[in-house]
C-alpha cells in the first residue's frame, strides 16, 4: 500500500494531484486545512480492514449529479464523501457504512449530499479561498473505540494505522541517518581546510569548555607552529585570561561572607581557612558567625569546629543582629560568616543577605561553586548570587569533578576572580590559593583521564558563525 500527503490551495486542486499520482482508485484517508491551503492524505491499494469505524461514512450517489460538477464539488466540501458507482449506469450499494468516495466522483461531483444547500449559499462559498470537507458524526462513529470526541473530524489522526506508524518510523530513521552524514561532511570540509584549528577545537571541546569559549580562543591558533606547540600556546592564552585574586586571605585577614547553594561546601571551607589562620596567627584572632537559622543543627556544625579550634562562634538572630556581633568581635583579625544555602525560589534568600549587604563594615562576599556541577547549575548559581556582587569565587570539590571546562567557562564568562580551590575533606590540608595555570593543567589532566566524545558537527557550525561574524 502506498500512502502520501498532497497539498493544494483548495481541495479541488489537491484531489486533482491525487488523481494524477495514484489514479481514480485511490482512497482518501483524511483531509484538513493547513497553512496556505488543504492537506489530503490518500492511499493506493488501501486495505479497508485497517480503517477505524470512526472514519467510515455511507452516502448515496445519483446519476443525475454527474452533470452538475461545480455545485456537487462545493457540496462535497461541506459534507462527507460517498463512494461512487463503478460505472455511470449502476447504482452504488450500501455495505454498512464502509463505502468510500473515489477520486473521480470527488472531482467531477458524482455524489450527493443528503443535506442540500440553496444556490445563495453556494454562491457565498465560491468566494472562500479554502474549503474543507467535514464528515458528519454518525452514531456508529461515536460508539467506535477509535473515536475521540475532542477531535474534530477534519483533524482526525491515523496514529493507530500500522502502515502510517511504519512510515513514520522509517522517516525518522532516514532523518537520523541524513543528519549523521551531514555532520561528517561538514566537519571533514572544515578539517581539510584548516586542520590545525580543527585539532585545537577538538581538544578544547574535550576539556568541557563551552562553544563560546572555544570560539574565543580560536583566533590564537598559530598555524605556523607544530600541533603540540600550537596547543600549548592556546592553553597559555586561556590561563592568562582566567581571572584569579592576587591577595591571600590568610595573610590579610578581614571579614568574609560565604555564599552558595546547599551542599557546595561552605561550612567545611570556613573550617579549613579558620584552621590555617589559627596555625599562623593564633586562636584569639579568629571568630565564626552563622546566619543559618533554617537548617537543623546548622549552627551546631559550625560550633563544633569552633570548639575544636577554640574559636568563638555566634549566630545572628533578632536579639543579636550582625552589626552587634561585628562590634563584639572587633578585635578579631579574621571574621568568617557562614550563610544558609537556598534556592532562587526561596523568599528568605534575599532577607538573609540584607544585613550583610547593608553593613557599614567592609564585608567581602565569596561565592562557592562546585566543580562537580553541570554548566547549567553553575550558571544558575552565578545568576542567583550575582545580585549580591560577589568579590571572588571559591571553586570546591575538584576531587569529585570529571571535567573543569564547565566551571572555567562560567568564570571566563562572568570574569569573577577565583580566590581558592578545594579538593578534599581534610582540614586544613585540602585547600589552596587559586592559580590559573593549575586550573588549566588540572582541566587537561581530567580530559586525558576521562575521555569524552566531541560534537564535531556543532563545532563546525560554530566555526562558520565566527568566520561569518
């Protein structure tokens, strides 16, 4: 059986295309209005046993209707079609609603409609540019298990037809195959034209960098060098572009508030920095403060670190606001403020930082970002906390990451300097001052350890966009 869609500016033109393609023995499966005209689905050698009862209709045809082509055509456009007689002298037989109109009867008007319309109605219909047949809903159709009362007859879907399902699956398979072939062709053309850039793009993509970052580094590819030297030069450019904080918190001290989503490692990072500062300056030079009044045992966790390090620990509440605690710990060289991790939908998020932002003391805000998170999560975190203007970023959980390209891409996009990186749970060992070359080297090491496939088609498309711009 052959099934095909035909389109025309009106149903008459569409049906003539069906006749030219399939002949007069084709069966009309469905018709509906689409943008710019009418869509008709027709089949050749159609098996009536596959037709749902909801799509069957019975009409009586008369011999006299063959002489009134234009009027019968417009009547057909307003009512369901009927199967015409095989010859011009025989009467059609009713076989229980299973008769189907032939294309010749639809085009030449060899059928009648039980509900007649007057000539004025026909004249008004001739001014319409789009006509759609609307089959009536019989009692047999409504009782059919395939009938959907919420679907208009002109928009019935043949999703239950095995032939249409097979055709749909075959078209989907062909689309995938053609897409894969186009990917290979596009990338091969680019690689042949500029093999050095193709090599660098492939390796940068393997780091997990976004296409935006990859394209920004592409102009720095030196085609006069050998491949390894060109690769190292691009890595050096990326390391130089990666912003890092120049000052060392342990040396300078100050007041620092740690922000970030839940589970990013804020409390553990505070404990590491506090322990290192105590080792160098003594326990009487550090104080711990928490604003987390929402989680159970949140204060107890920070207080436990305080007891182990013999540090004072306080909690902000209505009785003891932040300004009072800062005055209380005015003699401390380093004050670390822990905050609660919340989602962007939590209305308490803004209120938690109101005191920090409004404080008269110079409080530096550090945003913690986990290297183990996906790019979308990192971007959401940056967008959420950027309203508080973070001064620097602390990249945590390098030991759990399989790629650093995502977090590096976010840093390069927002240009917030990196102050520290953490790579473990040990206190105070697993924290270090951020170095751009160390982050890039770590990214390359992870890419070599965890091989990932590259979307060469996507890279080729981005290259064309960059060159066009």
